[in-house]
C-alpha cells in the first residue's frame, strides 16, 4: 500500500501534505518532508505583486495602491524602484524608498510607503530646501513617472 | 469557534481557506495560510552563485555575472540575497544594497529577464561575493 501523502483532520482542523515516500499521517513527519502544513504561519500568500507606474508628477500628497480585498491586518511589503532596461527589468532601489539615477544627475528620492489593511500609500517626498539632493530628487520625481515593483505578502 | 480549515462556498466564492493562529477560516479577514482569493508564491528555481573577482589596486573588481534559470514566459519575481563571503558572511537583502568599508553602496542593480538574472560588474573591498537567489513563478510584468 502506498504511503499516504494527505492527512486531513476535522477537530482540531489540520491538513498536511507530504513529499513522495513520506507518511503525511505521521506525527513525527519532519518539516523538510512536508509540502504543506496548515499549522505553518506562512505558505506564500501574495496579496499583491507587480510593476506599478506611479504618477506623482502632479505633486499631490500621496498615491494609493488598493489591495484586492480588506485583509484585517497590515501586511509585509517589499518595494523597489525599478525600470525597464534592454529587455529586462532593473532593480534600483533600496527598500522602502525610491532611488533615482538620472541621466545627468544622481539624486535620491525617499518616498515612504505605509501599509494599511486595505491599501498601500506612497507619500510624496517632503521638500527640504536645506537638502539640495532631496530638492533635486523632488524635482526629478515631479517631472518623471517612476515605476515601482511591489510585492505584498499575506503575513 | 474559529475554523482552521474552510472548504466550500464563502459568500458566493468557491475555494479553500486555511487560517493562521486566532483567525477564522470561514471569515473574510485575517492572516490565511492558504487563501483562494489571493495568489501564492510558487518556487521555480533557487541556488547560489559566486562572482569572479581580482584585485584592482584599491578594491576588488567583480566581473559581470549571469544567473540562468529555466525560461519562463514572463519576468518573474525574484528574491536575491547578497553574501559577503569571508568578511561577515552576512546576507544583505534586498538587492541594490551592498557593503564597502562600513558604508553602503547601491551599485548592484540586478536585471531580471525571463530566463536569467544579470548582475553588472561592480567593486567591493570584499574578494568573494555570493548571490543566493530564489526565482518564483509569479509574474512581475503582464
């Protein structure tokens, strides 16, 4: 008889999927031999991902990226400044910020990202006349559309 | 009592939900381990690659590195960790950030293609730099 690879229990509820050759019903099944266990804290739920074209050129205070549904918690977010480059996608930024390398200037724009239970909000960078780098960056940000690679994990 | 597992129809949607601790799988909110309403990370390939480098007078030059993976039909989501071998053995994440002489630099700008990750030539005080990568079957671009 083949080794069972699926374990389902009603009360308390639990599902375990094992790798081929390992018994899913065994309470001593090693973590490394599982494909899925409902007792895990995370198994790769992705709330949102993709390349998002931002549009802060109008100079508004922030822009919002809605989630597909209300989560009931504030999720983990990874965001990079990214741009198309010779058929690929170049990751430029450090998290959680935008980083801009212009053609003639090198400037940084820090755009804080805040996660809510139903959306991300990217704040327009604050103007600071004492910081010429930021000032320069803000002008760049105002004049160009940046793209942002966002991954929101359900954890 | 909160359900750990819910399979069936939920407000008109068929699916399966597995709830995290303290969350009701039959409910609409809360951290889920499995959620039919959302996408999930699907691992395509993972591994580790180390640059080839040589001393360039004041720093090591690390020559361009290409990490190939089985081709997908789109540019995939990747997680890329940078390892400075022999210094602190630290894994630095995310991409775009590195370490030189106690300061940070942002010269590592990996490019994602549908079949490879390209890392351009860069300089570092550290001779051996490795990249641990995970490629997911989750598309970045349409």
